[in-house]
């Protein structure tokens, strides 16, 4: 039986997370899929974690981390919590800011199979769209994926997006403890690790919507870090066996 844990990292997402949890509550009552959710908060000054806790939703749990340390460490903490619970067969990842739409979850969930799989929500393929995203961000995202595809030899259309579903089998086969990407490179690192582990990859077109509330954590520094990291990974890829358990 399929049971999904949805992981949502948050940093100052008090407004957006309440909206997302509301939508997921509606979807959950009409959905054939069973899921729980874990918010991974880095001690947000806007008290995101307290606000989520006060909602007291039985299927929502919170990991409170001491301070802002990027999505990589946040997700790895989330993975280690849910992988310790064998009821979860699949782990989904979503941004809190509304960019990843609950409306796209049915198609993502429908792609779930029993094998070692990575399901990738993709903006840059037929049927995929971006809404209200500045051209500069679109260009950065497309260029990032193109460079990573080339440097890493991975034939996937959206390597930087964070709307995904991993099978527990896949995550358990990876050396998560050896991974150290913090920012956007985390998504690229995970896609490469899945590829190297021989995962089946399924691309699902999604509509990505620019956030309405809260502030972006994207910065020039994060983009530069990602460029350097991908180059390093590309070289490391030549060394067989990295990221395998
Ligand atoms: N726990 C944690 N979550 C983070 C951190 N940085 C970003 N996030 C969350 O990760 C998700 C993606 O971050 P965003 O700032 O939306 O990044 P983005 O979607 O690439 O950028 P925008 O398009 O500008 O919104 C959001 O849910 C953030 O709250 C962090 O350091 N720690
Ligand atoms: Mg965002």
C-alpha cells in the first residue's frame, strides 16, 4: 500500500504555509492517496513553526531546527525522520510558497510506481508552465538546468525544481549522509544521485506559480554556489560509485 510523507521546508512562510495546509486539507479529504506532512522549519523569526503547531493538524508534524542553514540540511533532516518510519513508501517534496500547486499533486501521485523511482515535477516540457515568473528567473532556471544537464550528463528537463516524489526504496539506496549541498544544488545533487543509483525517472509537467506572499530566499550568491557545485559534481561523476550506498 502507498503511503506518502510530504516534506515542506520553511523559512518565514507564516502566511503561505497556512494557505498550503488549508488546500492540502481539502485535497486530502477527497483524495484516494494517504499522506502525512512534515514541516521543516529553521527557527523562522516570523514564528512559522509556532503557527503550524497551533493549527494542531493531526497529520502534520514539525521538525524545528536551530537556525537557517539552507534547504539541503533541512531536507536531509526530513528524509532521516520519515525513512525511520517504514509505513512511508514514498516521500514527496514541495515548496511552502504556493509555487508548487496542490492541483498538480493528483498527476504527481498518479505517476507513483512500486519501483525505485524519482518523479520529477517539470516546468520545461510540453504541458509545463510558469506563471508570473520574471524573465530573469526563467532564464536563470533554464540556464541552470541546461548547464547541469551538460555537465552531469543527465537527460532530465528540470534539475533545479523541488516538486518531486522519491520512493523510500530509492532514498534508502543513497548515501544521504555523504551529501552536503545546501542551496539549489541540493536538487541537482539529488537528481544526479538518483540517476547514478539507476532510478526510473518519470517527468510530470507542472505549472509553477510565482509566490504571492513572503520573500524569496534566492540570491546571486546561491546561483554562483550552484554553478561551482555543478562543475565539481560533473568532475566527481567521473569517479564511479559516488552517492551509492
Ligand atoms: N528550512 C528551510 N527552508 C528554506 C530555506 N531556504 C528556503 N527554504 C524554503 O524552501 C522553499 C523554496 O524557497 P524559495 O525562497 O521559495 O526559493 P525559490 O522558490 O527557488 O525562489 P522564489 O521563486 O524566489 O520563491 C520555501 O518553502 C522556503 O521557505 C532554509 O534555509 N531553511
Ligand atoms: Mg519559491
